[in-house]
C-alpha cells in the first residue's frame, strides 16, 4: 500500500493539480498607499511635535505604553 501511495504522491506532484488552467490565476491584490502629511519647513525642522499631529502622537504613545504595561515581565 505504501509504495502505491508514494508513487501516486510523486506523480501528482510532478503533474501538478491543473487548478491554474481551470480557474485561472488569482486576482491581483490592490495597491495601497498612504501619503505622508505635508509639513511646513518650520514643522519639519522643529524638535517639537506639530500641532496638527499631536492627537495622533498622543494615541500612538498611549498605545505603546498600554502594550508595555500588559506585556509579561521577565523574572530576574
């Protein structure tokens, strides 16, 4: 039984399934792009967070702090 199964498996791998010919290629995934915000030279070169991005930055920092607090701590 095992030699027959091994022969069938080898032949099926060599022959392929033929699904590509019957169904066609899978649909192409859509291209996604998120543009960066346009900053003024003052905002781009300033060491401080621009006023227009403060809310987003606060959410990002709060998310990271939340992850750090819920992560298991190593026992040293």
